[in-house]
C-alpha cells in the first residue's frame, strides 16, 4: 500500500483556511478519489514538539491507495479541479510525498 | 485525537537506514509508547508527485494518541532512549509536528 501526503508548510504571513479545507476541500477530494482511495486522514497543526512553538505545517492530508498506479488513475481525471480549489483556502504550495507504507497498526 | 509526526527531510548526502528504522527503531518506539499509542504508521519515501523525482522525506512516522497530554505522559519516560537510537539509522534531524486529527476514514 502507498500513502500520498500533501503537507502545507506553515510560512509566516501565509493564509490557511482550515474550516474550508476540512469542510469543503477534503470532502471533495475524498468523493472524487473513491473507490480507489482506501483510507484518508486530514490533520490541522497544533504545535511542534514544543507546545508553545507553532506547527511546522498548517495542515497535512494523508491518502492511502493500493499502488502508485491506482493513485495516478484515480487523480488524473480530477487533478485540475482539485488543484483549482487550492486558492480557496490557502496561498501555500503543498509539498507532495509518495511513500510505501511499511508499518500500519 | 491527535497525531504526532516525525518527518525526516531527504537532504542530499544524508544517511537513512530504512531497514533499521522499520525493523528496529519503530518496533522499539511502538512497544514503549503502548498502551497510550492508539495507532501508528511508518512510511518510506518513494518519490514526490513526479515519479522520477526524489521524495521530499526519507521517511515519515505517524503516531495517534487521544490527547497531547497522553502523548507527553507516554513519551517522557522513554524520550532519551528513543532519541539516543536515532544516530543508529540517520544523521537527519526529524521535523516534529503535533496535529489535531479532523478527518479519519
């Protein structure tokens, strides 16, 4: 199984509308990426390791697929629509990571 | 529920022993952090969004706890042991993020 992460680095002065991200963008992404999408989480940053320090990332989304190919096939028809929604909640360009899931408990 | 991420940025010239990380360090962390640890995943980077580009992170670990307090109480007795194991697999200093889980499906 693979995981696709979208990580939004928390730059000073940047804009991130967590309510829109969680309430509108993520449900849209989830609806469009099913049934290939096997699991999903979305998290909003609280802090770094130090509770009084800002989080390195405003938010992180985690999408689980069976394979890189399955992810590619699922996202290609919807890529422009999803990317086009990003300015509605942020001016941060997300960092994208594709990983192999090696432990899952 | 909260998630604690340890993200290892993939710096050129850096060392990351994924076999030790997955086979030794993560099982140690999981054993020490239970029963407060509610869920865990560990992923090894494949690529960025472009399949021919290196992953931004060598690896990412994700730990789920009921609260920041539960995480703090679980990790404090074992923090030095876990941090002391890091040089056995990498010279990369992990980025640590604590987030609130807002979507989990």
